[in-house]
């Protein structure tokens, strides 16, 4: 039976209900006529009335009552037959509906099992939370990543899986999105930091999507562990740093020493030719000057290839040297300041932060027209903060920064597990800010900076 035939049984039932009213009314009318006819006959008999009209009326009423009674009997028979047919159709419709409900239930159950199997076997971690940030579900991949069983996390706030400062900022992220619709991660995705059950932290890529179920808002997070990716990037970065260090040493110890020797030998030659007033004296002086320039360039290139000393305070030293060189060579006041002694055991982190500052300063020198540049290195709780700001013309409203330099800066910030923002400062100029969690462990040793 189809849905259409099931639907057709409803008007049939209504028709049966409409017929049943006449089944009640017709017997009443017929019995009333029979009673009236009998009463008229009795009255005429006892009164001795022999009127033909009275007899005709009595017999006519009785006949009409019998006819109506016959019609009632036929109607009852049709009513019973129609009711039985209706009951059969309703029973068939109910059976069909039960079958269809069972099929739909089985289909939904199969679909739910397939989805559950997909979620359970997914390589990426999948966590759902409600609008309050309470964890609603957690798949096995996420359990393995964070070291928690799902039962230990479900019903708790998602901040359980976050280190500071994300732990304290999480509620604000969700509330701000619900109030304004402005997303930081939702629908975008970015690299953040997760916290395992043992307290250790690790880099993750988090993509969040919003779903609406039964009028309630839920958020689903897809989590990818970046530990291995960051480890490989760290090794690649360390290898690059080692190669730069090797080239810097070759320039300093090889070419630099040779140029130094040539400069040493050319000095007495230049002096002797000058004392003898030889015609070659000016040419020797020119050669001596060129060797001096080449030696200075070799040393500058050597320092540029590996500018950060390997000591814990090497980043502070390198940033101060960078500021001094900008002030000396570009005739722009460049200041370096730190809120405290920033000591780093990780040369890769120090190198990335230095290159970020270097690129930001180069952009400020080229494009800002600023008479002053400030470089600040701060250490908020559990973070490193590098700020480079100028006091120039700032970013125009229609500017869309996306050059290679900015892409390189963003990549370095991502390798640190941090965020990079480039924006106009409130009091004019441009501010470049990189905030990175200070959680990286010390990687393999990198090359040592050559001595100047």
C-alpha cells in the first residue's frame, strides 16, 4: 500500500462517520412513525372511528415506518460492511506505516553506525562542544592525542585541553562569537597549542565549524597533531641554520682570513711605493682600499648569515646590534627595549624572532617614511611577544599586504606556534606583533656563530 492509499483511508473513515449519523436518525424516525401509526389505529378502534382518512393515515404512517426501517436495515448492513472495509484499510495503513517506520529507523541506525565508524576511525581528532564550551563528544583519535578518556572530558569545559593563556581566553572567544558573529577560529582554522593530561603541551591545527541541532548551537572541532610536522620543520630549520653557519664560518675563517692576509701584505707595499713616489702608489692604494671593502663585506655577510649568538641572551644581543646598525646606516632612530632579560635555550626560536624583526624593520625603513622605529621584546606569562612599530604613514585603507616578506614572516610565526598581526597603531604608524607560546623544547644543536 502506498502513502496515497493510506491517505485515502482518512476520507473513507470520515464518510463512515457521516453515514453513522443517519443510521441513528432513521431508526428513530421509523419507530416514531410506527408508534404514531399504532396509536392512531388504537385510538380509532376504541373510539369507533370509521374514517377512511384516519385509516389511510394510520396505514400510510405504518407503511412509511416499515419502509424507513427497511432502509435503516440496508444502511446498517452497508455501514457494517463499510466499517469493516475501513478497519481493514486502516489496519493495512497502520501496518504499512509500521513497516516504513521500521525501514526508516533501520536506515537511520545504519547511517548513524556508519557515521560513528567514520568518526571513530578518523585520523584527526574530533571534539564537539555546546554553546557554553562543554564537551559533548570526543573520538578515539582525540583521546590518543590528549591522553584522556572521553568519559574524563565529556561534561567538562574544553579549556581542560588548553594551556594558558588559551585556557583563560577560551570562554571569551565563544561568547564574543555568539554575541557578534566575528570568528577568530570558527570557520577559519589556525595553529594553536593543546595540553595533554600529563600537562605537556603540543602544537595542533584546529578547524571549527558550527552546527544547529534542534535549535541548539554546537561546535565541532577537527584537530590535527602537528608535533611530527613541527619536529620535521625544526630539523629542516636546524639543518638550514647549520648550513648558514657553515657558510658563515667559511666566509669568516676562509675568505675572511685570505682577504685579511692580502690586506696585511698590501699595506707595506702601498707604504713603500708611496715613500718612493712611484707611479704605481695610487693604484696600490686603490687595491688596498678594495681589499678593505671586500673584507668588510665578507664579515658583514658572515654576520648576516648567522646573526644570533648561541648564548641564552643571544637574541637580545642580536636585536640590539640590529637596532644600532639601522640607526648608523639608515639614519633612522631605532631603539630596542625588553621588559626583562629574555633568555632562550632554543636557537631556532631566537633565529625566527630575529628574522621577523629584521623583515619588519626593513619594511618600515623602505615604506613607512618614519623617523623612528621601536623594537620591543616582552615575556607575558607563557608567551614571547615581539613588537616592531614605526611612526610613519601607516597602512592605507585599501592596502592588501601579501608580499613575499609578509608571507615569510607569517610562516616563521606559524613555525613558532604563534600569531602575527600587522595593523595600524592607535597613535599612527604601523605595528607588527608576533606572539608565540614559550613551550618549545631545545632542538638539536645548531652551528656556532663565527667570531667577528
